C-alpha cells in the first residue's frame, strides 16, 4: 500500500542555520601587507548575508546618486568600491565556510 502522505524531500540547501563564515581578508593593505579589513570566522551565515544585502543596497543608492547628479565626485566612487568589496568578502566568507563544512 502506498503512503497517503509522502516523505518531505531531503534538504538540498547549500547553506543552513549552522553555517558560519571563514575568516576573509579584503581591501587595502598597509606597508607591511597587513589587511586593514576582514570578515571574522564564526559569523552566522544569515547575519553575514543580511549585512551583504544592506551593503549592496547602499552601493546601489550611492551609484544612483552619483549618476543622478552627473558631477565629478571621486569620493562617491571610492565608497561604492568599498561597499561592493565588503559585500563580496561577506558572501565569499559564507560560501567558503559552507564548502569547508561539506568537505
């Protein structure tokens, strides 16, 4: 006899609630090649991805402001690069942490 209610599918989620980041350095370095910015190990994946989303939204808004005013504002360009670099480091740290747990 077949079951009336099938078993739920196995989770194929790449990242679950237990995933955390690996340490990830990014951005500029000092004269001794020490990174000035880093994502620490052990940050919950959900928190890191939430922050990455916020940073990307800020980058979008800043880009919109820059293109809307059509003025030469190198400070805004620099801030966009920092925001995107930070968001990328957060996402990379989550992915590397997830891959490390799967190995």
